[in-house]
């Protein structure tokens, strides 16, 4: 929105890191194809910059959630293969065809509608067939898979692209549901038309080659989230959020800080007020829990996160580092998205998709 | 973004309710002026529509957080009085003057910079003087107030608009900090130049006439949040969020739902998948906690909130009400923002400011 001088925070998005992450996953996948999930505005990082950078790195297949997102992405990448995970809404088939978007068929209703569209002469692109193996969210449930098996003519004449399913617990390698889902997928594969199969999300790629199949579709790992929780993060960080110090305050008598008076400064101390709040996606659950870093020194969030402001205890940090106008890392080398998420009681995905619109956004790198 | 047919959710914003809320507060305030806080894109509801509607209802004084927001609002309301709460950033004085924005002076540094700007011939508008009486966030701390008292020449020649302070616990009428903050403000008032005083936020208006002073600046109450928690809400709801059913799923064997398999359907049941997730601001903390309503029937959120989807248990709801394409109230008459907030473990403010950009937004009412 404004220039750097007057914005309350700077969000730096490293397109080169995102490209490097995609290539790293592609290399790990070997013969398996590597798509990219860019739904939700590329996990909050800006699809208009992220998608072309990924295409430039070699990515040809993209996944979004909504039809709208597919239409937007089609304008950015005229030649890409674009899949829409949320699938058909009643009456939307012609929109998919007009923009050459691949709908994910999630139900018998979807299948029937898509087939009917093709029959009536609609120039239908290929579609994905999504069977549910354990999410109970989207995809054909076992009962509908059974019906489909008994009436294969429902698929007659349809051009299909991928058979797909989605992992529920891929970030827990020892969870018994992983193998069960893989078994379910293979059982369906056995009787369905010979289709390539897409299964693994970011964490699924790290469950081993059994889970790779024909096409993986990573999302969070591209953007620096750790696909192997509890182990070192194999991905590069792609995001840095620096909040600006608005005011530095010496406290010399005991007093409370912020709404609800939830934090008490008992003795002498120093509080820095930063121009970032929950309206910027700095989640309110980081109240009395989050961390800022000035260089390598941690300054804890004290008091509640306000709509437009947070307060940090900078008592232990030299005064000159805390001058108004200076920047504090709210997401950075020492507090990457997964750490911030842990402090907020959520996951890195939500930290990313919550990133606000009032930041000054700076992109690094991109095309070669 | 798209038309209603293909969007995953509809967000309806009732401008008439917002106008009615403002007038209700104005009437309650009597001789005290009633401003409107429209920071953070009017609490997520769209400042481009909300601010003109409030101006049309009679509001003349507006508060934003950031300089950028002030510049944007000035374009919308050329004649309004616009205050910027986060105050001066170093070097920004001329920007304030250029757009006739009233900076809130939060520190001696701010005061000195503003005075210097005026001295050098800058055509400075009036400024507010903000003293901190118990937030420890923005505003002059007691030590700086003392310095100012001993060197009143620092204010010499400055045109000031309001003396202001901000309540920390106004939503808890019995909190002892309220009276203490009022006392602190009055003590400052006694020796400062004869300035009108602005103190009360939404809840502050309901602490009684002592807290009204010259100008109140409500925010959340305008948008339907309850300024009197624990008591009936005196304000009208202004927001309705309706998510679209993508898929209806019969579960006839025991199985788990969603990421991490956190919810188990033990017997027969029915799950509806809705095209709204945490990337739309439906907070992930609503996992296994939130509520949808189909008419007057509650359908609990089961499983984790996904990025683009939630799943509701609709077993108790007639099947025909749950057809794909039907709408479910995620914020509505039976689950207003404060109820959703309670389920999410946060406050209504964060529910509003998190409202996402993928909704189809529909505005009702507006100018007379």
C-alpha cells in the first residue's frame, strides 16, 4: 500500500526459496511428477507472484481450491494444467470448460453432472476422480465407490486425468491411517480404468516411495513449512515478517500491560510497542506467548495482542536497538512459521494464510 | 470476486444495522460527541462502504490506526475529521499535513517532531495528545507526562484537538483499573491546556456518563459486537456468513473425520462439507468446537478446520435441508460474532477482522 517508510511492518517473500523448495521436492520424487498447490492466494503469499515463479522453475501442474482461483490462475498461466480441488458446484461445468480447468469430481453427483455436460456436446476438459480413503471431507465415500463399481457406465466416455485421494495424517508417519489409506487407494486402482494416481501432499512425499505414485501435490513445504514435524526442516524459509517499533516505554513502577491487564511488570522494565496486531493476522492466541527477535535476542510478547498493536518486553535488549522505527522479526530466521504456530497453538499453514493486507510486501527473486 | 452461483460462501454486511448502531450510541451519549473507529478496513467489513454509510448517518469524526488508512479514508470522505491512532512515524509529519490527518501524539518524541514541523512553516493540522493511564501500549507514560508538565513550552504554539487516553478493561465494569484510569486522565486534565477530552471506546460508553467526557470513539459496537459482555447485547447484528454445502456424506461404518483423525463417527451419521476454511478466517481454533445453523438447527463442526473446508455433523437434520449448494449460517442470528468468538476462544473483534477475501460480499442498505 504505502512505501516502506510509513508502513507498520514489512513482509518479505523469497520467491527463490519457493522455487528451490519446489525443485528439491521434484528431485526427491524422481520419476513422480511434482505439482504445486497454490490455493488460498498461494497460502497467503500472493499467487500473482508465486505461480509464475513456480512455472518458471519448471512446474506445469497446479492445484487450487475454488473455481474463482482457477479462473484467476488461468489468466496468469495460460498453458498450465490447473486442477480445482473443491470440484463442481451445481451448474458450474461450463465455467470449467471455458477456462480449461480440471474439476476434481468428489461425488457421484459431480460425476453425473460432468458426464451429462460432455454428452450434451460440452467441450469438457479432463477431470479427476477423487475417492475418499479416510478424510470424510471430499471425495467419493466407500458406498459411492461401490455403486460406481457396479455401474461403470457412469464413467463411460469421460476423459479422466488422475485418480486421487488425500492423506489425513501424513505428518504423523507412524499413524496407522496412512497405510490404511494407501491400501484403500490401491484397492480402487485395481478395478478402475488405468489412470495415473495422485496421492501425496507435502508430508506424504516424506512417507517414502510407496506414497509417491504418479503425481505429488505439495503445498506447505513449498512455502517453508516443515513437512516432517519433529525432525529438522528440509525446506528453506520463504517468509520474513518485520514489525516496526512505534514506541519505547520505560516502566519504573509496577503496572499492567494491555487489554484485560493480563501482564504485570513487577519492577523496572522496558516495553516496545509494535505496529502489528491480530487484524494483520498476528493471531490473538499469541497473547503472552509470541516472540519478537531483535538480532538474536528474544523479546517476548507481553499482554494481549491488540487489533493493530503488540507489546514486547525488551528489558534485556540494549536500548539503542529498540529505537522507534527499528524493525523486529515476528517471523524470521529464529522464529520461523512453525515456531510461531507452536506459540499460537496452531499450524504453520494458518500463520501463512492469515498474513494481513496492511503489510508492505517485498518480493525477492523470481524468474531466472 | 465471482457471482453468487460459484462462490463458496456469502458474507452479507448490513450497512443499515451499522448506521442504526451508530445512532443508538450517539443518542445514548447525549451532548458527548460520537466518532466512529473504522481502522482495519472497518473491522474487516470494508471501509469503502462502511465509512460513507456512517458519514451519511451523521458521523463527522473518524479514527483509523495507520497513516495509510487515513490517506485512503481521506479520499472517501474529503470533509471528515480523521484521526490516526498509531501516530507519527519518524519523517511522516508532512504526509499528515498533506492529507489533513490528525496525528495522535503518543510520546515526547512525537510532540517534538510535530512542533518542529509546525515551526518550520509546515501547515500542520491539529493533533491529539494521548496520555497513557494504564495500557502501557501507546501514549505518554507518567514519566513523560511529568516532563511535559515541567516544560510546558514543548506544547507552545501547537494546535491541539483532543486530550485522549484509552481504557484497558472497559468490558469489565467492576475492574478497579477503570476508575484509576479515569482519575489519571482527570489529573492530567487539571494542568493541561483546556482541551476537550476523548476517552470511551464501545464498552466505555456503557460505564456511565463519567466516562463520556467530550468525544467517545466506538468501534466494535458499531459492527454488532456486544459492548456489555455477560449482559444482553444492545446492538444490532451487522454480519451474516453463509457457507455453501459442497458434499453430503453418509457414514455407515465407524470412521474418523479430517486431518489428524480427531473426530470419530461411531455409528451411522451424516457429514456435510462446507466450502469455508481457516484461509477464509474461519479460525482453526473452531475445530471440533464451531457451529453451523441450518434454519434453527445446530450442526456442530466435527474434525479439524481445513484451509478451505469444514465438516459439520448434520445427522440430526433432515436430508433435504443439506443438499449440495444449500447455505449454512456460520455467523448468523443464532450464532452471532460473540458466540462464534466464544467457541473459538477469542473475541468478536478477531472474528470480524479475520473475515476472508474469498467470500462473495453483499452489502445491504447504506445511504438514506
